[in-house]
């Protein structure tokens, strides 16, 4: 069985299901990815946008929904995150019963995503709600390379033609990039070893970007995003997608030397925390546990340094379609899940909890996190108002700094005059 979706760049067929579109290893390294790529997050109704769907598509979606319900029922019988060992046997039986249905489901999913890619413009214009719901369920990893490029309109960028020339040039950031390369996904097979292909292509993309955007140059967190792209696609395509993400997804502002955008994101997130989890907010403040201490990496690396790759990649799928909003949603969902435990801990205990407990809570059930994330209250108008508030605060701070500078200069000049007058007298 093989579906060959049309490549929008006119480069022939996409790879068959048994091959990867990338020189790298897929991040979907665990058996859970097969489940999570099709499992239900926010409910996707087969009748949603039904007036635009063919009978075949409706039938496929109905099958997916039925399998999603079975998988969801099976997942409830799995061992809970804090459960005892007694349940482990039954959870294995449950998992295998779910996986027995996966071959048909994967085939249906492959057909459906093949159609989506082939009819991309139609899906973006006429079936947008349904496409959004399917992306929240997880893009099958064989399709991620092309779908990510389509989502950010990176399939035909002029900058791609400059890539080989950029690699021949030297960048002032080269030493810094080389130093950090080994710290990016150090446990991942593709990036292991100083002479590995992964490290070499990661260096190439980071260097090329530092040359096309000299104001930003190189920022350490961005290498994790590029590394994920390289697990899915060749370096030229990864470079184009990264350029588009920096230009259109607020990432460039986040990675500027001033990091003013990160300050804004933290300010907005603190408001959500204060409004939706007041008890936890008070506890954080009483322990001097600043939002930036745990949330900065969420925004800078889009959870790629927080969760294992199968979970982080699901979040990245959504980011590619919905932008930074998903970071706010997942961040708040994490705090909601863990509020009862966090309020019992001091600063040191909370730091350890964020580093050791939270990252592995959703290894076997990323859909649980995504479902909760889309239950979080998020008001775009309010976020826009907070953006204006933050800009006003920063402008006032700048004015005050200018005034302090002016007063210091005046004070210094007055001292000089006094000294001059004293010498004359």
C-alpha cells in the first residue's frame, strides 16, 4: 500500500510510508507515537465542515473517531502516572489490544493526510477548522516534513538559493555555534559525536542564519528548534522553515539580544497565572519563585528542552499552525495539573519538581496534556491589551532611565563648576 502525495515544489513524489524525508532519525522513537499521532485531543467531529467533505473523507473521519474512542478507553485503563505496580500487567494487555487496531488506522490516516497534502489550498481555504483539529491530534511523522513547510509557506523561498553561498562565508558566531552544538540533543543518535552528520548540518543551518540576520546572529535556544527541523527534513528545507519561523512566528523578537519579546511573554503569562491560579501565584511569590525561572525555556525552545521528543513534537505541530498561543496554553495546563503538589514545596523543591517530575508526566499520554491545554482560558484581546500595557511600562522605565542619566550628567557638571570656582577663589 502506497500513497504518493504531490510535492508542491514540483520535485516528484514524496517518500513512501517506509522511508523518512529526512537524513535524520525520526523523533517519534517510542511506541507511544503511533498512538499519539492519531489519538484524540480536543474532540474532532466527523461532521465538522461536512459540507466541504466527500463521502470517502467523511467515512475516513468516522473511522478515525471510532478508533480514537477505543484508544481513549484503553488509555484510561493504563497505569496512572502515580499508580501502583499492580496495574502494570493490565495496562500492557490494554496497550496491545489498542495496537491490534493500529494497522488499519495508520492506513486510514495515511490516506487522509495524503489527500490533505494533495489538496492543500482547498483544505486551507474551505476545511480550515477540520485541518486545525487534525493537526491537534498530531501530524503523522512521515508527513511532518512537507506539512510543516506548507504550514509556514516555506516551500518556495528565494533564500533557499542563497544557502550554498552562505556556507562558503565565515560568520562571527562560528566559535559560539561550535561550542553549543554538542549540547543540543546530546542523547539523540543523529547528533551524537563531534563528527556526526547531525552536528555538521546543525552547524551549517545556524551559521547560514547568523549571516542572513546579523542583528540576531546566533542564540543558543534556537538550535533546539533547528535540530528538530533537521530530524524531519534536509538542511536547505530546514533553513527555509527556520527563516520563516523567525520572520512570522515572533521567534525573531524572542531571540533578539534585548529579549524584549521574552519579557512580554513572561508578563502575559504572569497575568494568566494570577487570574486563573491565584493560590499558586501567591505561593510562587512567597517563595520568590519567579516566572522567568521556569517559563523562559518554554518560550525560547517551545518545550523542546522540557519534554521528550514525542511529546514536544506534538506541541510543535500545533505551534506550526497556531503560533505561540500553544506555549501559553500548555504552560498553564502544566501548572493546573501540578498545583496541589507545587504549593507544598519550597523554592528548591519546586525547582527540582520542574526539572525531574513534570518532563515525564505525559510520556504515555500526550493527548491528556493537549486536551487540558485547550481547556485553558486564553483571550487574544486581553493579550493584546497586556502587550500595550507592557510597552507603556517599558517606555516609562526608559524615560526614567534617561532622566536619571540627565540628572547624573548635570550633577557631574555642577561638581566640576564648583571645583573650578574653588580653584579660582
